[in-house]
């Protein structure tokens, strides 16, 4: 009888752990994206018709608040050469991918694709895709229309990531 209670207790504990971990994973983006929504003033700066790319070296991996009232962004500062001024590159909301999870560090040589924008009086580059070497790519927007990955459903995101 005691073994049955212990086994039942352990199974209940395992069930609760699995339930809460599954809930945390399934949560996805916060209910209030805090300025990162697809039609937000911030995302309206991304004009796919002005797609550009450049090569640069990472100076720093940081968090910034792109516009007042927004949740923080994961960003990098890069330089095209030692003589050039640093360029601020917005990557994605920090809740979507944080500084530690984007796979970039100081000194990495990158090819960055996205669009230039003036946000709150400052020129920034809004990334769509970042390539490092021949094998690493971090993609956060669709090339065809600029749709941010953080606004996609789990199914859309899985389909997009499997097509790479």
C-alpha cells in the first residue's frame, strides 16, 4: 500500500513538472508584445523594398530599447572597418532571442541583410538575416515581405525553420 502511494505521488509530481514545462514552452510571445506587433510603429520602419546587405565585424552584443514603450531588443554594434563609425543593428525582441542565444560574439565577421531605418533620430539597421561563415545563419524575418518570425504561429515558425 505504501509503495502505491509513493508511486502515485511520484507520478503526480512528474505530471505536474511536464505540465508546467509544456505550458512555459507553449506560451510563445507575451500577450502584450510591447511594440513588436506586426503593424506597430517600429515594424512600419521595415520597408522590404529597401533591402540591403553589408559585411561587418561584431563590436558588441547588447540589449537596447528601440522606441519608447517597447520591450528590449537584442542588438549588435558592428563596424565595416576599423576606421568606420559603429552601426547599431536591431535583431529581434529580447524575449524572442536573447544575447546569449543568437550565437554571436565580439570579433565575429558577418554578412547582414535587412533595411536601414531612422528610428528616434538615429540611423539603425533592422536585420532580417545574419550569416557567420559558411554554416551559421540567424534569420528573424521573411525575405519576401519582411514578416517578423516573432509574430508567426508555432506552425509557421516550424515550417520556416525546416525550409532553411
